[in-house]
């Protein structure tokens, strides 16, 4: 069965999530932005076998620890979509701008595209491409568990910023309406920052995309 545990990391309180198949304890970490010691001790406490790194997008608070973690543990980095290559190239600059420790450069082992899947043991998650916050942003949908890991696409009561290079408000709203809402009102989403919510609640009350 699919399980997950979220650990806020970095000064931006970014929700890194450990996800795993509890039959085999094969695990991935989604968006290891930093605080790798904390993430690894949580993984050890939970008895996980960390095998993969999955990225929603390449902003520093989500991808800043990916290179170091991949190198030290020999893990593949899966995602994001190639549209975020320029953000990966800009990681050193992002580190300096936001006062993060220097991010190790990396090349994803596998880029993701809309309709792809990622797997852990018997658990398979669907990948949806959701541009708007960044051009190469993807989300991970565990359909059976009714959970979605949406990075900075949608938050409880808000949506991702679109004022960065390559951002688009229209594209972000379209991504939310055409790619997230069809996952169902009951689906609980884990945003990149802040508390969980459901798509149904956001459809009713989110001031940016409510009523869409
Ligand atoms: Zn972001
Ligand atoms: Zn973020």
C-alpha cells in the first residue's frame, strides 16, 4: 500500500515528502530541497529503503539537495519536465540569491512528460505536466490513495507565483483546471508549502481558482 510522510525543509518550509510501498519499503523522496540529514534520519526511523529522487520543479527550495543526495547515495533523479532545464542551470545563482548552501549541479537520470508514470514496488503514480509556476513543473498523482503531490502549482487558499521567468498565470490556472480538478474533489493534495487540502475544498473556496 502507498504511504507517505512529509518533512518541511529549508528556510522556506518546503514540504519534502517521503513516499513508499509499505509491502517492500521501497521509497522515494519528492523535492529534497535541503536539510538532507533530517530527511535521511526520518527515512531511517521509518525503515525505508530510499531508491529514487523525484522532482516537481527545479526551484532551489525543492531541488537544492537533489544533486548531493543523488551523488552520496547513488540515486537516480527523476523529473522534472525538460522545460525546467534553465532553472537547473541556474541553481548556483538561486543558492546565492536566497542564501542557501551551494547546490550541487545535476542532470536528471530521467526527464518526465505528461502521462508518464513513476513506480515504487507495486505502487504506480501518474505524472501530469502542470506548467505556469515554472515551464517544466510536474505533479505526482497516487490515484488509488487519492493523494497528489503538487509542488508549487496549488496551495490551500492560494496558487503558485507566476512572476518568475517562464511563469504564466493563464497557463497555471489552465493546469489546475484541466489537470488537477479531474483527479477528483476528494483527492487530498500535498502542496510545496503549507497545509494539505482537497481539490474539492479549493474548487469551492480558493480565491484564485474557486468556481472554475
Ligand atoms: Zn517554486
Ligand atoms: Zn517552493
